[in-house]
């Protein structure tokens, strides 16, 4: 009787292990499917952005704005240093 009980315990254990493995496999497949879908969506966004002349122009203007801002900061720093030098000399 204990042999039968022990055998059925092992059987239940293996059934649970198989069910868990099956769930793990389905989860892995779904994660992979979602990753592929996200990559495809990103490629589509990149394609659209790359084809749009208007978007390229906006990006160029934004980049130019950043460069202008940086250059203005450099000019301001240069002026401050010159003024500090003048004040030290006097």
C-alpha cells in the first residue's frame, strides 16, 4: 500500500512538473512574440520618421537650437571670464 501511495505521489509530482514546464514554454513563447512585435513596431516608426521630410526638418531645427543654445552659453562664459580678467587688472 505504501508503494502505491509513493508511486502516486511521484506521478503527481511529475504531472505538476510537466504542467509547469508547459506553462514556462508558453510564457517564453509569448514573451518572444511580444518582443518581435515591439521590434517590428519600432522599425515601422523608424521607417516613417526616416521618410518624412517634415520630421527631418523639425529634427534639424531642434538640433540647430541645441547648438545655438550651447554656443550662447560658451559666449556668455567667455564674456564673464573677460570681465573677471578686467576687474582683476584694475
